[in-house]
């Protein structure tokens, strides 16, 4: 990246988190900052989308197309970074603090409650890419399978991204997790309270179109497709036939390395 123009370097440092050798990292990411960044990105995307509805058509289309991935990306940051850290009890120094942060974020995003989410995630770490791993089961449900040719995989990917069955299956599991599960009473109260508050807000303001376009659609179609693409590229899911017991060398082979701003070894 050193060979790229100097004006681009601050942006590249921000994206990768890796400054040039002679520079200093000006923004040091902390859990709280990641939470703030996710909230700001989501809010900014919604504001951009809503404002686009008042613009001429030639501005409306590109602004809406920019707003959708911005909102969904902010939501994914909250889910993949913030909630993930709480599941490992690393977001705050207390178990209760991690639970509180997780329950608030997952309620807002219609994601699984803390206890079940944490248990499933720890199972993923204990038995990665096995049939005990919820991510493996999810990918199988979308039609992913070992041995696909590149052509078959591309067809699968295009079909799944737009598949009503995929999106309804994903969304219905989120609905069940929030409203029909055996969650603690406080979590059910949060879920139904949030639902009632949302219905009341859009009813009183009349902002049904804005909510559908810049909350519901990013939180479903875009969020779920981002999750699909992220999960597919996270591990080599099939190389050990979904075995539960793996050696350290085999476990190391499951995960792709991500080298942001540094040479690949």
C-alpha cells in the first residue's frame, strides 16, 4: 500500500487499522468505540436514505443504493464486532455488563438472545465446521455442499442471495428467537416492548415507507446476505468431512487468514 498516493494513506490506515511504519495509528479501536461507530454508521445511513426521498430521481437512486449497504453494514458491525465480543465476555469487564450490552443490541437487530446465542457460538468454537456447528447447518440449509464446481457455486450464490426461502428461513428463525423462545422474562419484555414501540412510532409519524426502506429492508435482505457471504468466506467448511474431533493442524486449516495492510506470510 505504500506505493499508493499519499492522500489515500489516512483512509487506508482507517480501513486496515495498520499505519505505515513511520506513522502512528491515530484511532485505537476499543469496544466502546466499535459500538459508537456501529450506531453512527447505522444512523447516518438511515438519515441519508430518508433525505434521499426528498431529492430528484437522478439523486434518489444512487443515494438509496448507498444508504442500504451503509445501514446494513452498521448493523453487521454491531452484530459481528460488539455482540461477538460480549459472547466471549470481552466487551466489558463484568459478566452482567456483557449480557446487558448484548441483549440491547440483539433486541434492536432481532438477533438471538444472549444465552442461546452464546451457547451456539461456543459450540461453534468447540466443534468448528462440524454438524454440531450451527453455521455449518445454516450453510447446508441454503444448498451449500462440498464438491461444487465454480460454475455450480456461482449459480448457487446468485440463487441464494435472491431466494425467498433463504430469507424467510433466516428471518423466521430471528422471529422465533425473539418472540417465541423460552428466553428470560426481561428479554421477552424487551422484544415485545420494542415491537410495540416500533409500531406506535411509525403509526404516529406515518413513516411506514421510511421504516420499510431504511430499517426493515437493510435488516433483512442486506443484513442476511452479508451474513451469508461472510459465513461462506470465513472457513473451509468441508475439507475434513464435518468431523467433530480435529487435531490442531486440522483446525488451523479450517480458517482463512485475513491480512489487512500487511504482507501475506
